[in-house]
C-alpha cells in the first residue's frame, strides 16, 4: 500500500507530542527515512512554539499572544530565528541523519527566497463589537514558495527540513509564519499528493465527540458555522482546505500521539485522523 505513493510528494507539518516525546520522535524519524527509501518524496516543515516560549522566558523577554498568534517584535523575531532556524532545525536534521536519511535544513531565506512573505493583517473585535486591526508585528503570511529549490534537493535524494521563517518580499525582513500555514503553502507549491498536519488531538470530532474520518472542503464552513468546529481547529481546517484548493490531493489532520502515525496516514482506513479532500473525492 505504501508503494502506491512512490514518486509522489508528501509534506509533513511536524510538531507537538510527535516532536517532544522521545519515543514518538524516534519512530517519526525512522518512518521518514523508510518512506524516502520507498521512493516517496518527503518535505518537513516544523514548528517550535514551546521551545520559543522557553527561550524567551530564559532571556526575560515577555510573550504576548492575540488569538493564539505570538506578537513578534524585533527582539522576539531574533529569538524565533535562533530557535526555529537554529536549535530546532538542526535537531530535526541531525535526528534524520542518525536514522539513516539525508536531510537538509532550510529557512524561508534559502536560495534567495524560498518562502516570500508579507505582514499578516489580523482583525479583532473590541468590547463594543467593532472590528479593529491588531498589530502582530513581524508575523507573516506566505505569498510565494520557490518550489524549484525544493525540487532540486528532492532530485538528489535529500529530505528538506524547513523552519517556517519567511523573507519579506519588499524589504527582506524576517517573518514568523505559523507552521501549519507554511506547510500548506509548500504543499500547494509542490502539488503534493498529501499534506499531513501532525497535532495533539485525534482529529476533527463531531458534536458527539466521535472522529470524523473524511470531510470535503465544502463541509468545513458549515461545521464552523454550526459550532461543531471551534478554537484552534478552525485555522488548521482552513489550512487543510486551502491546500486542497491549491492543488494538494488531500490534507490529513493527524493524531501525532499515535506511534507511526505518518505511515498509518498513508494506509486506507487506518483511522488516525481526519482527511480533507475535494467534495467529489471524499
């Protein structure tokens, strides 16, 4: 069954328990190397929010959040680059190498602009019910991905490992990009067969708390409106839907707490998350 994906591209957003739990992380790295050895092209985009928060605390830099997004001033951005582009990226690259793979670490600055970004506009509703623009600082959204850089690495058998730091298309500034969003943009640019978003939840649950294994992109808006989906799952599902609209075969919101979730996500009927696909393909 896994061989059916040979020659296809899988983009993985790596984070949460799958990254911080020693046993889960080791099985993740060996699974990545196994899939690459089967001829499946793997690209990893990693997060690192808890590690950033810990470093900011050590450096006595206050963290502020608006709707779950880290307000990123210049000092905070320096720490984000240090942690994501340095500590976390190197750790993932080294672990894949130890597992027998050939990984190459990148940020959005690679190759003259792997991930081009602009400042994110974020709106909040104030106490009077009026909409107001919130200044998140150097929080960006990806506007272009240079897939040629990744294609070149994949061609020589490498596994690209990307820290979600974008480069400003106007001024070359660094931008802190949500890892799910960055992974979705990379998957769309590569025309990936799958986007796998590792999370710390079972997937998308219905109002009875049961796992919804398959959704069409047309289901997402309805489930948000009727309150089935709320909180942090909304942006994840929006990313999953946008990736499918952008040409990705299917997105999977995956339970990264399950050992070998990466392999199971590529096997039919494994029930380790929620797949989002075009309505006709559901």
